[in-house]
């Protein structure tokens, strides 16, 4: 086709205008490059190893490269802040955990540089990990009610250990004290392992501990499990009652994690991620890995996870304020 003179130029410009939208509105197919999955904790811990397993599954599901980044510090705040400030294009997602999403905004508000509701987009709840209430073998109580009676007899005498202020170990103990109407003494450690070692040695009386960490000591009868914090009994400990069964109606406490993205991430990408993770969580090998550590499979919609985060925030805000829990 030939174009000449003013009419030809006008026709040429007209064709350019018609053709232009096909370029300006063209979008890449997501994902077309590596996805970064940020974990707000150090490598080697439980949150890290669990999410690394799922990152591999996600890479297979999306036929993409998924790169795991550890950005630890400040109780998960540093890594979570990094996720919140990342470009919302679907190429940065992360692990969303109990402490940085539902505890630290109340416990250490001056240190939290993000707004959970405004700066983050929930994708899916991955896992709820119940805790096991263990006592050392020198404690005379052999049931939760006997433990409560012991605590009431000598207020403040029972010492419960934790991995540090504001973690699931600690807050489960505070919730227990509140629900049981007892006073206990919190002994924070720099990590769960030294606290568990002191429990076995008899230096502290009790501890709420994650299943994967507690089972070796339980199996070797170095500690005595009295109850679990889940709504149902654990397959790992079918003879150990829940705290609700033990007289503390409605008691539930979990160390949980999910997947989050920066706010503004396109809905279609959030939905693709949600669908992919829901498929992953139904794989037999994934279910088996969760069962072996006492974890409970999550799943559901992004909206379900948003409601869960909100309910957990309200729950632990009350515990923190009622217990006058502070970070020194």
C-alpha cells in the first residue's frame, strides 16, 4: 500500500493510532522471571525449612524460579517491612507470621514500620502449629487441673520458659495464666532450645513448646506432656487431651504462618498464588510433612486469611494488655 501527500500522511497516522494500543497495553504473562519469597527469620529455623519446602513446590506448580531470601531481625519486623515496601508486581512475596502480623503491632508499635491492613495483601494461611504444654518430671501435677491447683496454692511459684518475649511460647503461657486465673513467672530465653534444655534439667517447671521440637523429649520421657493447645487432639499424641478438654473452654493457641504480598499486587496474581498454594497443601507428601511435625494444614481464600489475621490480632492484643506484657 502506498501513501502520498496529506491524505496519505493522515491515513498513516490513523493506522498508527489504531495499532498503538496493542503495544501500550501489552502485559507480560506472570510469572516470566524469578519470584522472591522472603522469610523474615534466619535460615535453618522451622519457619524457614517449612517455607523452603513449599517454595520448591510453588516453583513446580507455576513452572517458574522461586528464590528464597532470609531477612531476619526484630521479631520478623525487618523482613515483613521489606515485603510491604516491595514493588507490587507479584515478584516479591513472603512468609506472613504470627509475631510480625498479629503480635508486634501491639507489643512493639514504635518498631513496626508497616500497617498490616494497608501495606500487605494476604494470600493464604499455610499452617497452624499447635503447642504442647510440657512439665518437667519433678512437677507433681499430672494433669492440667492439678497444675492449676498447684499454681493457685503458691502464686508466682511456677516458672514457665519461652523462646523470648512475644513469641507463641510466651503468649500461650500468658493466655493460660489468664484463662486459668493463676499467676506464674515468665522466664524468657534466647531461643526455644535453651528453654527446652532447662525444662528437662528441672530449672523451669513448664513450657508451651512446638510439636516438632517437643516430641524427642516426650518420646524419651524427659518431660511430661499435659495438654495440647489445638482444638482437636494431635495424631502424634492421641492420649494427650486438649486444654479445652482439660477445663479451659475454648482455649486455642498456634504458631502460624501464611503467605503475603505487598498491597497493590494485582488481584489476578493473588488468585493465581492462592490457587497454586491450595493445590500444594493437598499433596500427600506435603500433608505427611505437616503431620510428622504436628502442624495443621491451612488453605482457604485470601479473604479467609485476612479475617484470621484480624481475629488473631484482637486475641493477642487483649492478652498483651491484660498481662501487661512489654519488651524491655
